[in-house]
């Protein structure tokens, strides 16, 4: 359940001739026609397909907080024959009390039986496993207290890639009913690209008690308070075939086309795929340039000097420890050593030396106008 990659939801596309249709509305009222197989494969948004595109609404049922969404997609092939597929939205909520297992090969029969029980279609397990997958949400659950989560969000907020910062949306709300909403979205699902994928981090405990309260009360209540109060989820969406190709080129094991292949993917590989998302939005931490030939103690001192300079410390602040040393000899010796390490650090990294000079000037200016920021 915790700290591993789990399949939370996805779309599955199954050839219509492999399915028994029980509700005929599905093939009359709920069908979408695509101009080509390429646009169908990559789930091109309806708004991009022009006015001649048939915008059918999916057949939707919501039962005890679980959403079931089905519709038919079709395209005309080069032989002028309609190739038709049933598209299903599969969710781990269909596992009900076993929701936090995520969707796996060991519990897929539960989901299959749940879909067939709707009386809309009848699917075999073989047809389902052979279906093509897209819009895959991979999640990683963790336990973290709310105060620490907010610190994590502040770090994300302070170190974004400049070009991606407008795509980050932080949420910290409390409704009139007292329910909280705490999280951060990276881009929007419908606008996601290979280099700006859709990800989100949110307090799952708060979400279960608000947006998903019907599902929670039906299948999960009561959850232990230490879990419910500290349950946080990270989600990453693998959008479609082009996104999977991109991930494969980056070295991730995302070459799954069918549902069966996706279920065969190891949890650790799913986690690695999911973890790739945030790197597009957060500045990569540069490798330290401290002098590795120093003594271990001096390496530690110089490393922290380097990090503090990056955070805005000036020379005076870096030497601020001297006021805590009462012995004049020890104070002088440590101050000399610290200055030497700072000087050596500037020699190793000219940009850091320039940053320290800028910090000195900025802090001197701020102090002169009555503002000591650090």
C-alpha cells in the first residue's frame, strides 16, 4: 500500500466484436467516430477534431461513489470498414474494500465481475486483458503529517523550473463543512505533454472524507486515524502511445500496450515511471563542488557553507557562529578556518563566489534600510 507504484485507474479499449452488448444504447447513443486510427490511439481531445466529429457522451453510472463510464469509439479504415472499440474507464475503486491494493493481476477478476454485474456488456477476462490501455494513473501512497507536508510543498514552491512554474497550482482550502483540500497539481490532464506530464500530490485522507465520502462510508470506514490523518497520495498519468514511447526512450519500462502487459509490470518499475514526472517541474539539485581532499570535518563544513550561500547567506552570516564561542583563541582559529574554506569554495566554483558577493551586497543594502532577512 505504501511507497510503491500502484495502478489506480486507466482507460481500456477492447474490440467490439469480442464483447457481448447487453444494453443496445451503447452502440446507438454512445458512439464516437474518429477520422483516423492515429487520433483514436492517442485519445486526441474532441475539441481538436473539428466540427464534423461526433461528440457522443459516455454512458455513465455512479454507484456507491464508484463511477462507471463506457462508450464506443470507431474509425473508418482504408477498406472503408468501421473498426469499433468499447472504451471502459477502470478504477481501483471497483475493488471496493480492497481499494488500496491498486489494480493487479491477482484482483482483476473482482473488477471484471463488477463491470459485468452492471448489465451493460459482458466481457471475458481474455478480452479485457487483450484490451489496449491509455490514460493510466500510477499512484504512490505515503504517510506524512500535515505540517511536514506543507513544508514539502513550500520547498516545491521555492525551487520550480522557471518555465514550468505557471503550470503548478497549490491548493489549501477548508470548506464550510470543515473538510480540507490540500495539494498541488502539475499541469492539467487535458493539456499534458511528454515534457509537461500531468501529476498531482494531495492529502488522500482529506479527499476520502470530502469528495469520496460516499465511497469511503460504503467500503472503507472506519480507517485508523493515524493512517487517515496522514495519508498522502502522488499520482502520475501516462497519457497515450506517444507518451509511452517517450518514457521508453528515457529508459523506463513503459512498453505496455495491452492491459495484460500493464499488469505484468513490476511495482518498482511503475514507481520509477511515476517518479519521472516531478523532475520536469522542479529544478535539479546541482552536484556539490566541495573540495574532497579536505578532512571529513572540513568537507562537512564546506558543504553546508555552499548550501547556505545558495540560500542567500552573506559572509557575515556564514561567520555568525563566532559569537557562540567564548574562548578568544578558539574563536579566532575557527573564524580563520571558516574564511579559508569559503575562499577555497569560491575557487572551486566561480559562480558560487559571485553568488556570495551578490549576497553580501544585497544583505548590506537591506540592512541599511532596516530589513535583515536572514
